[in-house]
C-alpha cells in the first residue's frame, strides 16, 4: 500500500537502489546514503562496483570523504548482481541515453534497466527514471515493460515517476543536494511518493508536475534553451570576426542590461552528455507529430559546425605566417568539454583534433585533468606543458579554459595562440593572441 511505503520513506527505513553509478547515479546514491537510507548501487561495470565498495571515488562532484564514510558505515554498497533488486523499496534509473549513428535516441540502457527491475519488481515498490529522454518514455516504454514482465499494475501494485537529473559537472555552487528537483508521476500516489523521497534527501525544493511527459519535456527545454543560446553566441562570433569586432567585448557590454538578457558565450562547439544530444531527442519525437523543429535543428547545425570553423580560422592564422596547415604542429590546450573537470564526453575538442589531423597537421594536446583518452580507435596521451613543447608548436589552440593553466607562461613561450574561450583575457601582452 502507498501508506506503508510512504511511512518507510519518511522514517528512512526504505531500502534504496540506484542503477548506474556514473556522473548522475553515484552522487545521488551518496546523498541518499548521507541522508540516512541504506543504499545499493547497481552497475554492469565491475571496476566501478569494486571502487565504490573500497570507498574509492571516481566522480569529481563526489567528495572523497563522503563516499568513504557512507561505505564504511554500511549505508552504501555496490553490486553487479541485479537479483538484489528484490530487496529494494525505491529504485532510481540513472543510465546513459546516447544517440545512435544516425542521431536517433538509443534507449537500450533504459530498456535493459527496466527488464532488470521487472524480474524482481514487487508490490509497493517505487521506480523513478532520471535519465534524460524524449517525452513519453516513462509511460510508453517503461510502464508497459514493468507491467508486462511482472504482472503487476502501475499505481495499484507499484509506483512509477520521472524526475530528470540536473547534474552540472564542476559546478562549485550547485550540486545534487542543493539543486531543485522536478517530479512527475504516473498518478498522484507515484508523484507523492517520489517527491517525499527527494524531499527527505535534498536541501532544495521539489516541484511537482502533472505527469511524466511534462517532466521529460521540461528537461529537454532546459538544455535546448542553452543549446540555442550558445548557437546564437557562436553565430555572433562568426559575424563579429568578419566585421573585425570583438564578440567578447560585445557580450560584456550587453551583460550590463539588468533585465531581458542572459549571457552565453561562444566556443569551439558544445560538449557533455546533455546539450549536444538532448535536442535530437525532441526533433526525433516531433516528427511523429509531423512537425520539424526548425529553430532547434538550425542551432544544432551551428554548434556542430564550430569545430570545423576553428580549423578554418587556424588555417587563416597560419596563412599569415606563410605556413600550410598540412605539416604544421598544433598544440591543443584542454580536451575536457568544460573548464576544470575531467569529463570529455562529446567534447568539441575531440572533433577539433580530428579535423586538424584530416588536414595533415601534427596534433598534440595537454590537459591537466585528462592524462589520456581514446577517440575513434586512437589513443592520445597528454603532452607536458613546457617551454619546449610550446616553442615547437606553430599554433596553440585553447579549447578549454582550465583555471590552473599559467596563461602568461603560455603566451610568452608560444609563437601564436588561437583562444576559443577568451581564457587569456587577463594577459596584457596580446600581440600573439587571436580570439574566436
């Protein structure tokens, strides 16, 4: 009964599960354990399971001491044995939702998680999907799988809701604990139970919506809003370059308006799990209703063009020095998709490197947070940032604005720098710096 599960949630005797111990799942599992619940994390990667059970952290937004403490106290454990789901009262699905090769939603991980749960689903159990997806996933995909495979009825025997993750890796202000939650359940009981759980864990508020589709759509709106505005900033950068206008100064001037303007900045493209991918979830779903999301698709085209635009600008810079791009030595500074993190998922820097190499350039990179990475079958290792490596480069391209770079040292020892992030804004000697 709902009342029994609600009582367990409120008095923190409910047994909690989290499927997927990545950038979303592990911080959520730790916060639930810190709140006093006994939490079991499920993951198919044995390495992650072993690291969690040893109290060893691998996610930047999780405090090492917090993970170690909840593991030692017995509040958090990890396993790859999904049979333990039978002991769980409330479980969150935090698995990847990538795109396939033709930019269509790949919800295979969500399906697999649903099937794993369905085999052990029991009465008075709450299931919450947190993975970003298209509107209708919870009701049209998850609910039928759970009901068919278990023989139980949603909102009668078990409860189901969608509550989108809001994770911003590297954000020093807003973490899982203090970011407001949106919850949309299949029915009133599902919404009430999911909301009660999050209110018992998080410091921030919970905003309830009428159904999962609203919650699924609002998550897409959040990231599409950012995608479109970044595309606008990128297009402004292209136009300003043609007009010999500093776009960064333009944006700083526009920021002085106290209303009606929020600053977004240009760059080599967009990265991370959400912004480059989420718009495609909505454009794909919209076609079911004979509608083409023109503004969203155009913004995606602009942002996807930026890595190529970076190479085109680099070609023009080298041309001024009578150097061909083919054979030139390019030093990429920063492959993370944003500053001061070790996450390079969908990073535009990877495409920048690929495009340079297609043109015959010799490329090396440095990133203080990423010692090596694999991209399209190739292995890359971070080069040391020294006078020698900088002096040997024909052009350095800054693609991530890491705070621990010594930009004065970089400027002094590099022939020329193409700064796509305005990272060197405080460097006074600018004779060898060009901004995006």
